[in-house]
């Protein structure tokens, strides 16, 4: 017996089982989700996007007298161009000399930069910048420095030690990054921490302690002087300049 139903009847019979309350509810939910997905994702990204935060106290107001073992000097910084290309207006370059030390090797320098752009990718590291000025990087190692004044949170930190050679002298340079209150010595680590969700604000700062010594001389005294300067400078920066730890947490 032939089925004389029209094509429209076949379509209605095929569709009828699908038009149930459950199907309608699911269709409405999926449609609403599709419409609201993009605005919702945009709102979520905006909510969790980190913001800039200013220093508590400008780096230009850094007080050298707060360093127990050093005093300000008029010595010229070792490489001018690296400071000029820091990529930020928040920076400090200051010549120092160790109290009680004698001779030309007593000179030291502190170079601090501060960044608080959520889109900054940490472009500057000394091993790259100094090479561009003609300085030879003879060695680069990771060292551990005791920082008892930063305890209990940071009784010791890892930092990067560079031995640099110029035409007439050598430099012992030690640097570390402070990123949202934590200390890291690798650029990838800083990028990872800066991008990690949670904190409302983001900042990172690079701190370099630099000491001259004569070509071919034992670098140990210069390294120890740079360690001491970095240790004392970090205490002042954390206490007086960097944002308070609770200030940049998400609220």
C-alpha cells in the first residue's frame, strides 16, 4: 500500500519528536551562550587584566646614606648608553664607594629600573645590553646571596653574576629582578610571574650592583663588594620604594 503523504508531512513527522520541552530548553541555552560568549570572555579578560602601579617613593629619592657600607661618590657610570636605553623613566644610576676601602677598586655603581606596564615583555638584561656597547661578557653564572634583612620571606635569593671586560678594566656585575615582591634572575621567570593571574597589579624592577677591578686581578673582592651593595640596596628598595606587598594584590 503506497504512502500518499506529501513531502511536508514527512518533514513534520521527522521534526515532531525533536520538539520536546528538553530540546527547546537546550536550544535556548545554547543560543544564549553563543550570543553571550564573546562579550562574556571580553568582560572576563578585562576583569583579570593587570594594571600598573606606581612606586611608593620615586627612585630619584633613593637615599645613599641608608646603605650601611657605602656612600655616594661622583664616579662616572661604567657604560652610559645602557642606562639611556633602559626603556623606562623610572630609573636610578648612582656612583658609590665602599666605606673604609682604598684605591680605585673601591668604586661601585647601583643601577635600578622599574617597570609597571602589563604588556612589557622584559626586553632588557645586562648580558645583552652590555654586549651591544662593546663590553665582553667573560662569564655568567647564577649565585645565591644571603639577604637576612629580607627574612623571613626571602632569607636568600638567587642572582646572576656577570664578569665583564672593557679595554682597561673589568667589572663584577650582579643583578636580580624583583617581580611583584618575588626575586628572580631569569627573564623567562619574570615573564611567567608577571603573566600569572591573581594579583590586581603588576610591576618588576631590575637591580644591578657593579664594581670595577683591574684587568687580570682576582675578581673575588669585587664580587663580594657587588654582593654587599646588592644586599643593602634591596633592603632600602623593598622598605622605601617598591609597592607594598598588599597594595598590588587583587581586591
